[in-house]
């Protein structure tokens, strides 16, 4: 067994066609040398049999809270104490709702309320159910409580449609759980807040002021931080970027004001903050309630300043917190970036080059220079944004 790997694993299974994949998950953990106990709902047992579960896990299935065994034991408490971690796969909309709201009405939900160990869930349901506001709200609640959400993936669904809702493959769930327990991860136990993408400032219901940020840089940073063990909250403006990393909690916003609210909410707990979003500096003072009609004369818009999120977080920086900003300059690059570094109370700033071809907005590559508080300047070549993110995170880890 790998060092740091969980010895005792509980797999919770709920009613859904993906329950058959939980059998592979049991096998993967067993093959890795873990002892596995399974807790299933009665609906799960419509899809897989107790005999299969018990044969694969080599342990008695726990399903009925009131079944008396020969030895006196309160299973939901003894299982909670025994486990090093618990994984619910597949996790139906029903169990997600119960977990988020503290409902305990069967063996699985009762155990989930009692357990205080790392908890992973792999949602699986129809894409429309997954997109439902209540399900999303429940998932966000669970994530805020520290639960690790793995997937779901996009693809063919049992109901015959295609979309997001398919349970992640057992191998991916296994890797994510084992990765979490790996001792080598330098940011294990750290919380990070990352911003990505543009903000859209509404002019009227159909128009906005935006910019060319694609979110690629911010998503790459969030993924590298999560891969290094951090629990990441990624606050992103409108973007087509996606991530499957289970340690990233994604919060979608549209405007600078919404991004500010989200950052305020998550910054207090964050050990690391990296602001790579291209936040609008100005927003229309009074967005028109109806579409502005074209007329012969010109159109004047009054713009008001948005809150500088990074400066505000820098001002309220607490001991031990590490704050990194970005700078996008078209002239006096170094001097302007250095001023931002000090004015916004940052630990270091990442200056994008706007002069290098294929660097900055929307490209897959970026050319950056890191400027430290002590004046040290570290330039990098033009690189893939994932590699740029690795350099930034490595720089941070060296200082942290
Ligand atoms: O998204 P991509 O297409 O991958 O492009 C990546 C990027 C070029 C957008 C990214 O690398 C980048 O440079 N982001 C910061 C862009 C920017 O707004 O720079 P700035 O110099 O205007 O702002 C300085 C810092 O203050 C930034 O960290 C910014 O997030 C922050 N800021 C700015 C304004 C504001 N109201 N609030 C802020 O927090």
C-alpha cells in the first residue's frame, strides 16, 4: 500500500444505473490493499445485489439501520469511527439533497451525518436534474462544507440523452481519492482562491462592456494549485472553460460587483489568493432597463469606477495569507507593475507581456515576468499557459 493511502474505505452506493460501476471502484480499492465496507440504499440494491457487493468487498453490506446482528454495534457510529474516508458513488440527487440539509432517514444518510472524515461524492443523474438550481445549491453547500465533488462527466446518459450528469469513471474517482491522501503534495490542507476570465458590465439587457480574457490562465492556475493538493475556489467571469478537477469549487459570476462579493465571501478562509481575472475598472452607472434604441445622434454612457477587488483584499490581508496579482500593461510595464505590487499589498505580481506575439488574452500561451516585493525580477519564456501556471505556483510554494 502506498504511503499515506487510506486503510479503511467506506463506499456508499445510491440508486442509479451507475451503481454497477461502484463494483469496479470496490475492486480498485481492494487491489490497492484497502479494506472496504459498503453502505447501500435500498434503491441501490435494485441495481446491484448484496451478494456481488459482499463478495467483492469481503465484508458484510450495511443497508438496514434496524437489522440486528449477533454482536451489538451501532453501525452508523462504528463505521464513521472505523473509516479513513468515505466515497458516495454514484451519488443521486436525493442523497445530495439529504446531505446538504442534514436529513438522516436510512443507513447511508445516517452514517453521512455522523462521519467526520474526508468525504468524496461522485454525482450521477440526468443532465436536467444535475442542472437544477436546487441540486446546484446543494452541491455548493457540500463543497463549502469541505466535501470533495468528483465530476460528473459529460457523455451518453442512461435515459438516452447526452449531457453532463454521467458518473466519473471509477479509475478517475480512485485516482482523485488516492491523490488526496498522497503525502507529497506541497499544498495539502491549504485553501486557495483564484479568479479567472473577464467581467461583463451591462449597458442594457442585451449589451455589455467586456474584454478579451478567455479564462485560460485562471483555469490553468486553479488546476495546478489543486493538483498540488490545495482546495481551490475558482471565481470566474463568463467563459467556455471547464474543469473536472474535484478539488476545484467553481463559482460563476458575471459582473465586477458579483466577483467582488464572491471574493469577499471566500477570501477570509483562503491561504492563497491569485487574481488573474481581467476585472472591468468601470461599469455603466445606470444600465438601461430596456434595449437602447438606435437614433441619429451619438450615445453617451456614464461610467462609474468598480471596486478594485485585489486592492481591497490586499488591504484586509491577514497574517499567513499569500496574495498574488497580475498586471496587464501596454507601456512602462515594469514600473507600473511594481506600483501595483506595492499599492495593492501583494506578495508578488505577474506581469504579462503585451509586446510578445501569442502572449496574453485568449492565446494558449503567455509570456510573464514575476516581480517580488524585494524587487527581484524573474522573466520566463513564452510558454503554454499550464506551464506558466506551474512556474507561478512553484514560485509561490518556494516562498510560502
Ligand atoms: O484569460 P486569458 O485569456 O487566459 O488571459 C489571461 C490574462 C491576460 C487576462 C491574465 O493573465 C491577466 O493578466 N489578468 C489580469 C488582467 C488585468 O486586469 O490586469 P490589470 O493590470 O488591469 O489589474 C491588476 C490586478 O488587479 C489584476 O490581478 C486584476 O485581477 C486586479 N483587479 C483589477 C481591477 C479591479 N477592479 N479589481 C481587481 O482585482
